């Protein structure tokens, strides 16, 4: 019974049988001694016993466990062809997550070998099946993934965005936004009414034969109104009043219109996509990278809006970034659904920055992190999380992000 018992030492189990053997050795040694040597032998064997216990405690400490795990060769995976995050480049690897991992591993003497996987979903599957010890790409943390794998602390943030080809000329949607604005409509009506009344009043005051349409046109344009001023003080009052009213109302109309123009250039909230907007996107052509969180998101949007999956076929999946950009360049599609961090780079790669913009963007940001393999030791996990937290705090990761954004 005693042989099966364990004594817990600093978080690790040391077999009780080992301690019993040492104690037995001490007792038997004492029995073989003469009465005069017992004290000396007890001191010597007690000293050895203390050394044995100290060695056991040191061997079971977290630091020793970490050193032991650091000496192991970790299999680390990264998603290929997904800059600025990660990419296999010639005989090496590059990207934000690669730079971050190189920093962490070098500071802690962690041995590893890198391998690439083609998609984010396959990387998640590899970590869940313990085919790899760690995945170091920019994996978005969502409910589905968190149910099957463990994430590190986040080191960057992203979200869903839609890169769209700009529409040239004055569109009906823009005109509709102007007409739908109550402030513009009311100010325009007030301007027309005030100008009409002023023109009617001036017509009765003027001695010359001036037609009503001519007076109204000159007042609304604000040109040549000095011709209406004569010796009568009333004409001065009419012209001055309508001039002030005109300036105030036109300022409001122009300012409100400029705001609408500015707002129209900003991305709309992707979480509020309605059926009409989504139908327009589908009609104009959408592509998305296969086996990514963005593909899952757009499929979920179709199900929520249409209540069925029949419209999945209207989306053109792409197996690589190059294929997505090629579809956009060849005008086979007009929209790319991707991570917001990728859009500035895609616009640069297409080479027509004035022809594209981010039309929709999720209002919230999604945390992105490394993925731990199922059997990755807790000490290695703790080290990685601690390093990410420290590098986040001292601004190192921010510097890395800014450098990759410029490339």
C-alpha cells in the first residue's frame, strides 16, 4: 500500500518508495555500527539524505521543467501567403507573427522548426490534433475556434472589411442621400420661398420694367442685385435681407452636403449590412479567401439575410491572395472580403489606389493570437504569454506592426 503512495513536492510527484528506500538505508547503516560511531554515521547519512531531498526539489521546480521543455524541439506552424502576418518566402519565413516569434524564442532559447500550412482552418485542425506544438499566425479568436483549441494572449487586432472598386460619377445613391437629408430639404425650400417673396416685393418697388423671373434668378444667384437698389429705402432692405438669408441657407446646405460626401467615403458598418446592400455586393461580384474566418463570416451573413445557403454559389472563393487580386484586376469581381489589416496592402499590390476603397468595416475589432498545440507544456505557454504581454507593453509589437504596414 505504501509503495503506491506519492508525496507532492513543489507541484510534482516524487514516489514515496524512493524516500522509504533512503530511510531504510539510513536505519540499516546505523544498526551495523558500534555504539561509539552511531552519532558520526547518523550525521553523515543525514547529510546525504538532505542532499537527496534538495536534488529532488530542484528537479521538480518549474524552472527546471521549463529548461527541460526549452531543450525540446518544438514544431511550429504558420499560415503561408498571408502578409503582413505570415508568409513562406524562398527558403525562409517573414511577417509580423514571424518577427514576434523570433523575438520570443531567441529571448528564451526555445528550439523549434517551422513549417507552413495553406489555410487558417487547417492550422487550427493541426493544433487541435497535436500535429504541431504551436501556430504563430494571426488567428482571430472566435467562439468556434476557442471551443477546440487554446489561444495565447492577443498581440494584434483585426476585423472583417470589404475592399471595393469605386463607382465613378454621381451615383443615384448619393443623390438619394442628399434628398433624404431633412436639413438640406428644409433649407432648400426656405431659400426658394424667401427668394420668391423678395422677388415679388422688389417687382412692385422697381420703376423699370423688370420681369419676375429675371429678378428671382438674379436674387437666387446673388449676382447683379445692386441694379435693384434705387432711391426707395425699401429696396435696400429687401436686397439686404434676402442676401443674408441666402448666405446663411446656402452655407448650411453646402456644409451638410460636404458632410454627406465625407461620410460616404468612410466605410459603412459591416454588421449592419441589409438585404439590399448585400444583393448589390453579390450582383457586382465578391471573392473571399477559402477556409478563413472571413469566409465563415460571409456565409453566416448570407444565412442570416436570406435564410438559406443558395446564394453561396454567387461568391467566388480564392485559394490564395494572388488569385483574389487577379480576380479584382481582371474585373471579374468588384469586392474582396478580407481582414481589415490586409486591405492597405492589397490596394498597393493592385496598383490603382484611387480606384479602390474600404466600403464596409466591422465596428468592433477582433483579437488575434497564437494557437497552442494540445500537449504544449504549460510552462512554455506561460512563457509565451508573458513575453507577448511584455512586448505589447513596451511598444515593441506596435513598432513591428508599423514596419510591416509600410512594406
